[in-house]
C-alpha cells in the first residue's frame, strides 16, 4: 500500500511516516517545508532503511499541486498539512478554513481510485 502524507515533513508527519515504513508501506510526503524539513525526511529514511518520496509544493496552489502530483499514485491519504494558530484563526477564520480545506482537497479531490487499494481518503 502506498500512503500519501500531506504535511509529512513536520514532527507528527515524520513519526507517522516512520511507523508506516516500518510496517511495510510505501510513503510519499507532500509538504511546502514551511514548518517541516527535508532533513526530517532524511532521518526517517535512515531509521527505516527505506526511501520516502518527498514532493515539495504548496497544496493550496491548484496548478502547482497538479503538476507536482501528476504521476503519483497512492492508495490512502493521511492529511496533516494545515495551519494551526488559534489566535490568528479566530481573527481570520475564513482564511484558515480555506487554507486547511484546500490543502486536503487539492491532492485528493476528483482522483480516480487506482491500483489494488480501496482509494481511502
């Protein structure tokens, strides 16, 4: 099974990726690296002795996301990308809603189910 992790280069994402890899799953990480780091992905690869495909893109940018994910197949998505500052989100709820929702829908929306998996989202 191949799992796409949005926001996968951050603290929670790298730990999630490591567990998935240790359990025999393939992992693709999509992150804009605003909070995470490519170094975290390199450490996960070293610990798991397996490769992770890192796709660097802003998931709220429809064109960039489509280009970055073209040809990337996955069976399931773990959505960890999003902004999370409580005070600012109270002041700008629509911006937070749009950004967090777009970062989920861009990689998962209207994608056909592929491969042998169930296409879980």
